């Protein structure tokens, strides 16, 4: 079964610092990556998506995609305590494009 | 913004009990999904549907049934609940794009099976 590997499992960065999260798919047919964010006690909410090689920036958040290595990374600059959350990476399921497979996530803690 | 509601928000039952979790979305989305979230496993897909009367099996379907009665309503049924089904359950919906469309999640139902 398709796997989505996220690293690190957890990360602590100081307020104002840069957080870097990684995600790799084992399915060579994957061409679309999602990043969802889940604050403690809340439901997941879509943060960013990317399907083209290269970089996409939205405010303090930047996503990189390398399709050849099936690797995406999420970078958060000037991290804020409100960025503390579980970050989930997801890709279209290997059996079709009607559903997603999620990774186990990276827990980010931004210390004041 | 898309609205997805779930009920109940918390449920406690006993082993062998019968439980129904409800989900409603009011955005005319075609796809609806049921996930469970457990520490160490992330989000895992139980069942999903792409329209009223349709049901598709997800990755962890054992012990669960689901019904999509209308475009708005999707139910998850546990007919003989077991302690292994203690979990946080999320419902989600998305537009016709399936995995290429954003999924909107409900607030979740925390189920405890004693």
C-alpha cells in the first residue's frame, strides 16, 4: 500500500525562527501534494497544495516540490506560537484520484 | 466557507453496542469521507461516497458500515462496537475534484468503547 513518510515526527523552533517539514511519497504516479494543519483539539484544515515542480509561496509559508524525488517540503519563516500544530501531508490515493492518503504528521511547537 | 457538521461530538458506549455517527454538509459537495484519527497512525480512511446511494470502501473498513442517504448526509455505523474502535472520527467533504479538491473537515466525534 502506498505510503506517505513525514519527517521529523516532532520539531521545536524558537519564535521568529524557520521551521522545515518534509514529506515523501512512495508512489511514483503521485503528482499532487497537500499540506493540512491541525491545531490541538481542532479538525484538519487545508494549508497549501502544490502540483508543479518548484516553489509556491503564501505569506510566511513556502512549499517546494521535486517530482523526480517525490519529495515536498513546507517551510514556515518567522514562526509564531500560533503555528504550533500537527502538519499533515497528503497525496492522491494510489487506487484513484477520489481519495487521499495522509502521512502521520509532524508536530510543530513554536516556543515563545 | 464549506460547512460540515457532525453529531454527536462525544459518545461513550460499551463493547457490543450499536453506534451511529452522523455527518451533514451544506455545500453541495459530491464527495464525503469518514476518517479515524489515532495517535501514531494519522488519519485513516474508513469509507467514502461520491453521491447519494453510493458507497466506496476505504483503507480500514472492517467493523464499519456507512450509508449516504442524501447528498448532504453521510452516516457511519458501528453495529458491534469494540474497544479497538475507540478513536476520534472525522467526516469531510470535497467537490467533484476528489483528491484534487480541498477537503473540508467537520469538528470530529470522540468515541469511547468501554
